[in-house]
C-alpha cells in the first residue's frame, strides 16, 4: 500500500499550488480520500475529503479557495489550492479510509510567504 504526495513547495501569498496523491496497492475506488495538514505546533486537521462517488467536503478555512478532485482511472486525488495564505503553511498529508482501514502518505510541505 502506498500513498505518495507531490506538488508542494514555496509560493507567495495569493499564489496557487496543485497537490497530487498517487495511490497503489489497494482498491482505490472504494476509499474516501482526504487531505489533512499539520502546521508546526498544531494538531493535524482535515482540509477536504472526497468520497468514492465524488461528493466533497471542505474545512471552512479553505472553502472557495481549495478544490479536491479524484481520477479513479489514475488512482490519484488532487488538491487545487488557490489564493493561498501564509496560514495555509503546513505539511499536507493524503489519507485513504474506509470504515475499517486507513492509510497515510508521507506528506508534502507547503510554504506560503507573505
């Protein structure tokens, strides 16, 4: 089982990044995929998730700025992040979950400079 995040980096406030989460080793279509983030000294928090049927949900702090999507043919989930703010700076993690199992990626750093 693998979840591999990519696409993080350093960007100025107001800029955009697109994160990718490539999955392998499990039945991707059956899983809810979420993006979480953890800033230094803070707890990990849910950013957005997408169900196997394509329903989405977002944290209030990112609504209207971030968009989560999935390509089941490529076993990949994306997080398009626009209008980035310094407070979006964190390590972003991909999570795949069902009622009985969950997997995490290793994370990708996003840094937004003011």
